């Protein structure tokens, strides 16, 4: 279970030889070449979700045990508010100091001022603008997931987007065009619905041009009904089975939702004749949950992720030890502990730490697959999974 560092090629290995000089990629930050401190502090807020806070502490404890980590100690600081966090950091010896946290974005906003003092933070914020200098973000980032999906699509795929009008949906909508522009597919339509689903049927009908396709089918039926030849009669009998034509503008539809809403939205697509046998339903990494695998309307759907068997042992170990289900996000601190163990026990200093974390050709092995950092954000080498027979199996190469 020890963490490995995987280098893509001997050329890249030469490129990451650690030289004592200012980093070219971050000229605004002067890095002093201190040794990394062997005590890592976990900083958590009392205002954070109790379940997440407790589980993060538990999973780091489990990682220390399973990875047989030595020569490193962990301390925990639970703070009341941003002001207390600021005071705590101000009074620390920050030269070569590594912090895990904060969890929330608001508290992570104050971290930049401590970069020049030699600290490094691994925050769980989802606000990508905070990823710079000494702040590295550890989370599941939708852009990483969308790139995986668009790279998997066949050339010239025509994609529709359906999303809820909430922070997650708006976030997907804001980045999908940039991802699509760098692919061989195009976005041709999109629709959104209220977070309470009150207008979801109207949004889906508009997206699938339901009324237009219904009108076209009725027009074809009227023409065939006026004809008396056998072929026309045969075709009319066939068309009577359908509510609308099957002439869709798009080949794939990305449904940027999860949880109970997804289980309600997905059947509506089929109800309004967006046929999953013709249009491929596509999800995000938020679909990486077995609760969706038995939903009939999602059968055959695809999404970016990592097969469950990669983390099944960790799931089982955590459940047996702590008598609670491992949260999906908890694989992140588990893998992070392994990375920090590798860096500290291989005598990395601050310059070499930045050098290796800013080289996105270097991969680290984790329970969620190989991961690396790009522009101070964690990214993973994801697979494309397909939901079938109550499971999600890899379909990408």
C-alpha cells in the first residue's frame, strides 16, 4: 500500500532533476530551500460538516497504519473561525511546514499570505482560483472528468447538456464549452431546470424538441393514412407505436446532476422520448455511486471514474474498523498521506517538492488511480465506465 512515484519516460525523469534555483513556472513566489518538516498539521474548522471532519481524521489515521508510515507525525488543529486560523498560522514556524486543509473555500482564501514564509497547503477547496503558489487543491474537479469524457466520444459527436440551476450545474455549464472546444465534438444544445425540478419536464421537452418531433411524426402518419398501398400501411402500423420521431439533433446528452434529482430526471428523459438506445446518456464523476446502477433509465449510460474494485478493499477496511460507510471524498486524504510520506522520507526539500508537483508528466499511484497536479490542482487518470447489470465496468482503453 506504499505510494509510488511513476515517471512517464526517462526524458521526463531528466527534466525533473532537482536543481537549487527559482522555479520558472512560479516567478512570483521565491522558494527558500528548507527541508520539509516531519510534523504535518491537519487544519479543520468547527463549522465544517462533522461527518466529513471525523472521517478525514479517521482515514488519515488508517492511512498511517496501512502505509506503515514512520518518521512522520500528524497533529490536528480545529479552529473556530477564519480569524483564529489566521492567528494560528501567524504564530507557527512555517519554513518547510506542510498543512492538510482547510476543507472549505472561505477559510482557504487567507492561505496565500503564508506562502512566502515557507508553508505548503493541501486544501480541499473546490474553488479553482485558489490553486496557486503554495496552495494545492485536492478535490474531484469536473473539468478533469469532462476532458476524459470528451476524449472518449467518437469524432464529430453532437452533445447536449442538461443541468440543474444550482452551483454544481452552473459550474459545469461554465467550463464545458472550453473543454468541447479542445475536442473533436461540439455542443449543439443545452437546457437547465430549477433545482426543485418544477420545470424539468418543460426543459427536457425543449432540449429534445419533443413538440417538434411529435408534430413531424403526426404529419408522416397523416400522409401514410391517405395511401392505400401495402408498404404505406405497413409503415403506418410501425409508426403508430411511437409518440415522436427519433430524429435527434444530438448523439450524446450530458446530465450534470446526481443524488435524488438524477433518479428523478433520468426517467423523464425516456418519458419524453429521448431514447437511451439512440442517444447515449452521459454523467459526471458524481455518478460514481452504486445507488445509480439499478436505475433502468441509466442502463447503458457512461461516466468518468475509477472502477469500484480499485478502492473496495479500503471501503471494507474502513467499514470494519469504524462501523460507518467510507465517503467517496475520503479517498483523497488517504492518497495524500501516501504522497506526503513519499516526499518527506525521500528527503525532498521545498524546491524539489514544487518541482515534482508542478510537473504534470509525473504520476503518483493511489487507490483512485494514478494522480498528478496540473496548475496546482489534483487531476486523475480517469476511466470511462458504463452502467450495466447493476455494475459499472470500464469501456475506455
